[in-house]
């Protein structure tokens, strides 16, 4: 059985400023302030610093890998492009297979 002083609060995604203020007032007056132990605060600070260092190291490693892959990929694409260009130029310079110089001169002499 629910007592008359107990109220349920439905939390929603959007709360008006007035409802938020009323909710804040209810919580502040219903719950006594509790200070966390100093050991908890120190441990939390250490944990947060360790997590920040780990996150920084992961980001640096990801950046280094991305940069290396970019350099290698760009180098490979440059070589492939150079070879393709060289083959294209060589194909334009050389006569078609089966065509000889004597058959080309014979066509002119007729």
C-alpha cells in the first residue's frame, strides 16, 4: 500500500524548466546530503586519470596506424599509376602485333 507522502516521478526525455525545478526541490529536500569518503574521491580521481591516459594512448596509436596506412596506400597507388601510364605510352608507341614494317611500306608502294 502506497503512503500519502510517497510520490512516483515519471522521467521523460523532455522536462520543462518548471518541472525540473520542482523535481530538484523534491530530491534536495527528500535526500540528506552525503559526502563521499576521501579514499573514494582519490580512487575516482586516479581511475579517471588512468582512463584518460589509456584513451589518449589508443587515439595516438590509431592516428599512427592511419598515417602509416595512408603513406603506404599512397605509395602503392603512385607506383600502380606510374606503371599504368608507362604501359599506356608504350602501347601508343609500338605497332600492333602482326604488323611489320615491310607490309606498311608495301601498302604505300602500291
